[in-house]
């Protein structure tokens, strides 16, 4: 069953690492960043590519991995979950602006 593949810590950390688009991520660098083996990262990234979360393009012997727009959305959600769990950020639910009620008019006294 492949539905739980994104829930695991090392796989999620690969997706979160890919958010840093300033780097050219190879399978090897992603494995190091997530603390997993090259083979494990390679297998996970093949599945991500099949699901449309990542793309890979060859630059000589190196394969550069990038998030797709779908993968970027999922990666953002993972990062948000990590920050909420770690307590670094506790987002509050959006609130409607308070409705300002007009003050009741005071009765005018005629002199």
C-alpha cells in the first residue's frame, strides 16, 4: 500500500529539503540531507516522480531533482506540520474581523 509513503519522516524530510530551490538537489545530496541511504532516497524519488511530485533531469551523470507545483504544495504542508509539531509556530485559525455595532443613540432632551 503506497498511500502512507509521504507520512514517514525521512521521506517527508526529502520533500521539505527540496523546498530550497536555490540548490541543485541530486539524489545523493537529498539522501545526506535527510539522513537516509542513496538507494532509499532513489526509490522514494522514483515513486514521487510517478505520483507527479518531482521531476528529474540529467546533467551528465548527475540527476537534478525538483518539485512540481503539486509537490511544492505538499512540501509546504509537510513543513507546516513539522513547525506545528515542534512548537515553532502555532497558527491560529483565521478569524472574522469583529463586527462594529453602532452605539445606541442617546435620546435628545429638548429644553
